[in-house]
C-alpha cells in the first residue's frame, strides 16, 4: 500500500543557523560585483566558498561579510536565506545575528539593522510561511569587551523578535566565564541563552559553559559524549543540544557521518535537535541532513517527528508562536 505520509512532509524546525553563514555564495558574489569589491580570493572556480579548516572558515566568513554594508543588505540577505529554508520544508527557524557585523556594536546602528532583518522576516512569513526569531550573538574571538557591546545591543532590543542571546566564533579562545557579565545582562533582559561549546572543546568546556553562562541550549555540544556523567547531567537538566552533523563532518569535528554521536546522545536521553549551521559553507541543506540521517542511522518518521517536537519545545519563542507553527 502507498504510505499516506512521508517523513519528507514533516515540517522542519531549525534552531542553529548563522544568518551571514547562510548567505548563498552567488548572493555575496552579486553584492561584491555591485559594489566593485574584489572577493575572488574566497571563491572556488565552481562558485563555492574556498577555505581550508575551521580557522580559515572563520576568516572567509568574515571576508564575505564585508559586502554586507548596511541594513538594506541584511534585509535582502534575510529574505534570500528564508526563501531557501522554506523551500527545504522549514517552518520555524532561529538565526544567530551579530551586532558586530551590523553596525560594529553601536546600539543605534544595530537597531536599524535589526529593523531591516525583522521587516524581511515579516515579509518571508507572509510570502513563504516561515517564522524567524533572532539570537544576538557574541563573536568569541573578538574578546569579552566586544562581547559586552553585543550584550548592550541585545538588551536594548530584546523583545518579540529578538528572543535569544548566544556565543559563537573560535571556541578555544578564552573560557566561557569571560562572558558571564554579558550572559547575566542578557538573562536579566529576558533573553533566552545558548552558547557554542563542545564543537572543538572537550567536556570541560561544555560543563563550564553550563555552570558559568547558565544556558538552556548548547550549540553542538557533541564532545560531551566523551564524559557520560556529563551527558547524563545534560539530559537531567533538560538542556537542548543544537546538533549540526553535516557541519561537524565537513569541518572535521567528527571523522565521518557514521561516527557522529547524535544517536548515542539521543539514546541516553539528551534533547537533541538538528540544524545546518552555515549551509552553503558545508554544502548542506536541511533536506540533506535528514537524508543523511535516514541513510546512515536509519532515522524515519518517528525520529523526525521527535526532532521537530524537541526543536519546537526548545525554541526561543512564546507559546502562541509555538502553537501557530505546530
Ligand atoms: N560561526 C559560524 N559558524 C560557526 C561554527 N560552526 N562554530 C563557531 N562559530 C561559528
Ligand atoms: Zn554555529
């Protein structure tokens, strides 16, 4: 008999997407051409981004951001990214936004960038049926002082659209506690908290992030698997992991898809979700992630329903939004 539904029809929820990192290379190339900027060094002959390893990835990412010179560029970027996500069956997504790339940490400038991003989000909701919430994010390798600028921007604009606060960038720079002031300020402003940890760092980095930043979600978190007592603690606390398997394999954080700890983390009771991180940089999409999970781990309808429900439960949005999306 014909299946009445296919897991491919299950609406997808994505909690870990860097807005600039989701920029299609053709979009960045087009803006560079409009502005007469030469970005040929960051593109391969086939048009994709050119880089080698994580540190270089961060440099190429920042080079691509140079064409995003004002709110209008971010409005166009947001629309392009959400159109693509919606075409992957994503109905709800959260994006890491960087006040550093949106006005250099100045609150007044950031307000204008954020208004443009939110305007595009409302248009995408009408036109493509996808809901976006923003997560203002510290870039760790710029240091704690810049982090405080990001926190001040976030605190001033916390609300229905900007609901989250995060930490990304080079994980091995400094310790999570260096950002405690910023996370405390964001929490007091009502923002929900997440931080990248355990993508490159070990279980100690994950444990310090939970203790010092009091996050309710962790970006990646996969290296927690090296300490099962920590895994059990994460499960017991109900902390949600934003797992990005394709990103981890592409950047070499795990050796291959079959070695990815996602199924082990889920089996041990950790709330896991699946996202793309920076899809064009890692040659992935949400559909590709789901396809790989089916091929490599035999995930099917029940696993994908579980992932979507865990994603919605862990989403940094209000109950009315959750119900509308569900
Ligand atoms: N910024 C964009 N993608 C990132 C990743 N995977 N890890 C840390 N910082 C990032
Ligand atoms: Zn990330």
